[in-house]
């Protein structure tokens, strides 16, 4: 069922934050290059094979769907959308499927993003099919805590004992410059005599005869006195026969969550037993435990949330997609204009009645007081309005996405999605318009905005929409460029599973 778990569990680079999609694919490429170079190495033993410089920088985009609280979902699933192989976008649901797609390989880690900001991580544990489409199940993990503050505090504590550090903080001894190294030994010895409990820096004795004079001249060591020792090298540890203590926080090149194999023993042969069906006792865990099954999310419940998930081998800087208005009043004006356009395309605005000819005024009519005109009716309500503004590239201006729907059932429930930009005169320029109703969703699905995402790692954002029908759906990426919104990629159709009973 797994995607070639022979090579997935056989190698690949693993960063401290988990395996990425590229590390798995590079394992295949490097393995093929090593096999191809075997005859060459036989003729030229000195030559070593290297990874190709044309190795693609793969980038996977998916959508995490969950119910419950953010960070602690009740049920979740990850739907693959696209995989960029360095040249073009591939369908993430079928790319290199053996049978599960590469984007849902075990232990692949995704970064969850909202408006370009990383909000968490999602680790894939296993994958399965829902209504014929592959989805992944895993664990939502929080971001690691920043260590900058702790490192700064530690550095300040270490530097408080140093003599060469230029600081504005008051000290209880005279500072020394770099050219006073000749008198540093005498000053250190005087300070040691003055403060015997002050920690000092000592170089570890190597045991050579050349250091015997220095060791004899050093002051008598206090066993209770705290000291800082230089970390021993591999050669010193090898000579002393004591291995350095392992650092649990140090990153290692191994599979995420790998465990040391337990000491297991099995009894396979019983010479005194002739019954092959007789039960046998053996020590250790069984080998056919199966994969861990995570809670599944069936159907499209009303309280389901969505977030963009990206898996990339490189640590790229965050690119926030939010647009900052120079004048806050412009945002309110653009939203009001888009609401008027939405009501117009939905047929909620009554057509203007033709102007009636003005009646002839008589003397009696002029004496009568004119009646005030009735107030205009309130605008038709729009439900579940969503208005977001993006800056999809640096200096590209505002790209607005507005969506809403009306109340009703069947053909009376209408949906609208508008993608627009402000023109040079401050008016709304519609780039994309999607209008449909609940009775024709499979023919014309509604467009639901997920978020903006950089699908091809070119520092330009695309709009990721869910094209949701009545019984099936798919995801699409739209690129807004030069006053147009073009469809860049569409994933394969997937079925919508009915929600389980009780929901």
C-alpha cells in the first residue's frame, strides 16, 4: 500500500523538522545515479559519483481540512493538490503513486500557512482512499519555540565574565583590551587569589610532558570549585576510551521517530513436537501489527476548516500575502462596490424603472406642498460574505476576492465569486466572475477561496480555489498577472463522501 516503502525507509535526508518531499525524491535520483556509475567506478576507482546539478527542487501543495479547535482538531485529513517537479505542476493525488502518491508518503512534513504565515506543522503517518481519492492522516504539531531569547540570555551570561567584550554595563574590575594579553596571566592569577570561588576557564590537560611544567605551576585545584572545560575531541575520546555523552537535541540523519530495535528472540523449531498446529509461545512484538489508523474526516461538514499546507526541502523566508491600504477608506469603498456588483449579477437589484414624463403644473398644483420621495428599499442580504485582499507579488497592487451566496433552496440559492483589482481611476475592474446555483453545482461548481500560495517557489502567489459541486470537487490554482486571472492548474476530480450517521 505504501509508496515504495523500501526506499522510503532506506535512506533520505531528514532535517530536524521532519522529512520533506524532496528528500524522498532525491533518494531515488541519487540511487539511480549510483547504479549507473558502477561500471565507471570499476575502471576508475578514484572517481566518485555526485548528485546531478539538475536535481529538481520539488514543492508539494496540499489542503488540510479539520474539525474542532485549531491545533487540536477532532478529525483531520490532508488532500494533495499539486507537486512542482522543477518544470511543471503535477497532480499531487496521482504523482508517483505506488499505490499511494508521493505527496502522502509516510513521515513527510507539511508547513501549515495562513496568509503566507506559518502557523503549524502536519506530519503524515499513513494514507488512505476516500471516495476514490487519496488523503493523508497524521498529527498537527505546533511550531518549535524560538531559541533566540534563551541564546541571547546565555550569551550575555557568558560574556559577563569576559575581559575583552566591550559592554556598557558596569563591571567590578578594569576591562582589558586585546593588546594586554601579556599581562593577562598575572592579572588572572591575582583575581584568582582575590576570589577563590569565581569560576575560571581551564584547558583540559593533555597528559603530555610539555604540559607538566604548566600543570605543576597551576594553583591547587579545589574539588568543589566550578570549572568550565573544553569539549574533548574524537581523538581525545578515542585515546581515553570514553565516548562523549550523546546530545539528545542534536539533529541526526535518521528517519523521524525511528526506534532502536528491541532485543527480541524467537523460537522457530521444536524438535520434540510433531503437531504443526500446536500453538507456540514466542517473545517480542508481532511483525504484522499494521499501521496506526488516525481519525478520519468524512464528507464536508458545516464546521470544517481549511488551510494551505506546503512541503519543501528548503527553508524559504515567509512571504506574507496581505495587502496594506494606504488609505483605509479605500478598502471600505472597494468592498461596497463589490457587494453592489454581486447583487447585480445575482439578480437581487431591481431594474431601474423608466422615467415618467413630468405632469403639467397648474396653479392649484403649485399651491399644494410636494410630498417627500420614499426612502429606497434596503439592499438584499448576502450570506457568508468573504472579502480578502492580497498582494500576490511585491509591488503588484491589490487583488480582491469577494464571495457570498443568497438564501433559498435549489435554484433559488445562488453563489457568486468575484476576483477584481482597482483600476487607475479607483473603480473596480472585475477579472474573474463565477455565478451558479445549488441546482447546477455539478455542471458549474462554486468557487471557494482557500488561500494564496506560492505553488512553484518563484516568490509569486497564486489563488487556490476549491471547485465544489454537489457530488464531486477539485482544486484549482489561478495566476493573476497583467490584468487577467488565468487558470494555471486543476487537480483531478474527487468524490464527496456523505457524512457519517449522527452528524
